[in-house]
C-alpha cells in the first residue's frame, strides 16, 4: 500500500469524527472507508474515537452545568492585555538583540585594540643577524632577549684559527659593548654563546674584531681585510 500524507489523514480524521457523531454525509462514506482500509494510524484513531463516542451515551446531560458566558467588555480587555504583553515582549527582545549586537561590537573593538596594541608595543624575543666578512668567512648571530639583557649565539667559519676574536654589540647611541671572545681551533667552525647586559631592543648591530683591532665580520656593510 502507498504512503498517505499527513494532510490527507487530517482531512479523513475530521470526516471520521463527523461520521461517529452522525454528521457525515452518506456519499462520503465510500472514500472514508477506503482510506481507513489503507491507513493503520487512522484505523487506530477510529477505534479510540468509537470507544469515546460510545461512552457519551452514559453521560446525564442534565447534570452538566452550562458554560458561563463571558462579557464582551472582559473579552476585549483580556485580548487588549494580551496584545500589550506581546508588544512589550517584542520590544524587550528587540532591546536584547540591540544590546547583544552592541556588546559584540564592543568586544570586537576591544579585541582589535588588544591585537593592535600588542603588535606595536610588544618587542620580539629574538633577532637573527647575518654577518658579512671576507669571501671565505661565513657568520651569523642570534640575539635572544633575557631578563638581565641579551644573549648571543654566534656561528662562524672561515676565520683563521689560533687567534682571539672579540664579539661586540652596538647600541642605538653608537657605543659598542663587548659580549665575549673566542679562539677557533684548526680553522674549525665555531659555535659560541655570549652575553651582554644591554636589552635586545637597544641593539642595532654585531661585529667580530681580530686581535689587531680590525673588523673581520659585521652585520653592517663595510670593506673587510682578507684572511690568511
């Protein structure tokens, strides 16, 4: 059997109720019976309605009190109150929606302010610098922010071994601060950690100077002596 739509069932259930109460035209009985024959749900409802209607004959109509009449003025007043309550509720919901939108906009603005402020006010925790030198020299420095100043991790290769080299950091004032010294062995690559009591945000450059006082590698552009 095919499925029956809810709207069709609703129409036939109304016809079923009218039939049980004696108001159903005879010419519509054929369609009603055909529908009941193919719809299990309506069959169950028909059974329940049949039992309910059968119980009505035991009710003493004289014992049923008449329904109290409602004055038209009270009806109008109640409907007016309901209308006013509905209007107040709609206005309240609109205010809540407006406040929600305002709070959301303020929250978004505060987030943008926080992101904008942090992106401009916060200083980086580390900075990498490439050091230039003679063609045979390769060097770089990683500056890391510390509570007491700045640590420096130097990687260098190409400078002659057996010599002492001094690493310094330049500040914005143009002054150089010594971070440490190192001595390469047998021209091997060097990885050394040094430190300076100057804060990272004040450091503008790094250089390596040989024992003769000549700069052999620097983060700034310059001419460098050849290395032997």
